[in-house]
C-alpha cells in the first residue's frame, strides 16, 4: 500500500512514506527533533518525503498517525495535519495508539525473531507520571492486554513475562519498582506505524478525515496554582 505515517507524540518527530510499485515496496523516512518545533517542521518534512517518493497525496491509501497518548501539543499537531491532508486528498486516516507503536518498535528492536512477546510500554507523561499500556504479540498479531493509563513511576505494574520498554528520564527509572531494571529503549516511530498499518486497516481501522482525533488519557495539561502550592506545603 501507499502510506504516509507520522508520530509527534514525544520530543521526537518521526515521518515515513511507503510506496508500492511493480510489486516492490520502498520507504523514505525522517527522524528528528520534535517538541515545540513540530508545528513548524512537520508539513515541510512530509512534503519533502512525498516529493522524494514521487507520490501525490491523492495516491495514498491512508494517512497513518500516532493519536496518543502523549504530548498535548504534539497530538494536536498530528491530528490537525492528518485531518487537513486527508480531507484535501479525499483519503482515510488511520489513528494508532502511540503506546502500541512503542511496543511494536521495542519488539522490532529487541526481539524481532520472537513469535510471542508481551510488552509493557511506558512514556513520560510529565507531572510526575507515566503513560503505561500493555500489549501482547502472537505470531504477527497484536492485542491490548492493559488499556493506556496514568501511573507514578513507583506504581508501574511489573510483570516478569513482559518486556518493559520506553524512553524515560533517569529520575523516573530510579523510582521504578524493585527489580524492574532499566526499560528497553524505544519510542513510537513512523516505521512502527507502517508495520502495524496493514493489520489495522484490514480490521477496519480506517476512519474519515473528521475522525482524526487524539487520545489524551489525561484531561489536565498542567497543575493548578493551588495544586502546586499544596505540594510545596508538603515539602
């Protein structure tokens, strides 16, 4: 399939274009700084990769994007860009759970030959919390085993059968439960989105442009003045 994929849910911006020609697949990718720069750089990066691939937006089978959880600003940017491009080109969008994309990247990097793999995916949620989600890989098929939620580092549910994966600040790693160790390094990437897309599309995951919506998990983006004052009082 011809696919455009991007994830801007973290401090990294990951973009890829996959093209199928004459029965052969080719891929153009970009990995770089995201964060505050994402809104300015995402569309030019997409346009450059589409030009390199010799592909028009109307030739895409779908626009695949990480829909969260993750950075509020990054998710809003991803949804707005996916929606605008899909609307203009009359192609569907495929929203993908960013923790699932992280789990797929961890599997690909750390256990690519394993037919079965359980992954507990972690992302920095700021405000002294982590996003956590559990996923099981069985002969090419992923299933969610734990819905995305918010926990403090000490509350991460350690499972001896699961690969703990993510990219966390050292201060958070030091607070993980005893025996957890350092998580296998992984982030959600456009490459992971491309690998996930065929099965998700086959399962009916494609949506019209107006349904390019984020998954926040947390509704509050920052602590209130009263909450910050209460924390200082405890200290």
